[in-house]
C-alpha cells in the first residue's frame, strides 16, 4: 500500500497483519505509519482521522518488532513509548520481556517491576517464551 491509500485503511491492514501473525510485514507497515504520523503528513480532516495516537501506534509497532525478533528495534521503540507515557504498564512489561528475550535478565528486572506497579501485570520469572 502507498500513502495515497487512506491512513485508516493502512492502519486496519497493519492490524490485520498482526492478528494473522505476520509480524515482520506488520512491523514494516506500522513503521511507515508511525513515520507518517510523526512527520504530520497525516492531518485529521474529518474524513480520514488518525484513529490512534502516535504513542499507541509505537506500542503496536514495538509488539510487532518483539514478535518478529527485532529486539533492538523493539527496545528503542519501547523506550520512546515510555518517554511519552511513563506510567504505561504494558509498555514496561513488553520492555522487560524484550530484555529477557535478549538474555538481559538483570536489566529486565526494573521494567518488569514497574509493569507490576503501573499495570497490575504479574512479573514473569526468567521465561523466554515470546508470547505477549
């Protein structure tokens, strides 16, 4: 899809890719949407309003990166999400799980503890399964 296709349609398509488990393609599509939304090329005019904030788009992008084992990109994206929304429990959980999956267990402890506090998520113990 290209930028002449409405933003909301491309977002729905990317979300469908996530739901179908095509996380690599979803990451590519979502990265383009995040870039577009950040550069203000998308101007809500009532006919094609951006359905999600850039932070929500980044969180979905980070999840796609995590699921497609692009752990460095997931970490960088999640740090940006947490910068914008420091009390987002799910972002802290996903960051902790990303660090665990990268075998950086000591670094994962803090975001996992914050996920427990902010989001009520139970802290996983050194589990390397990629499900979120």
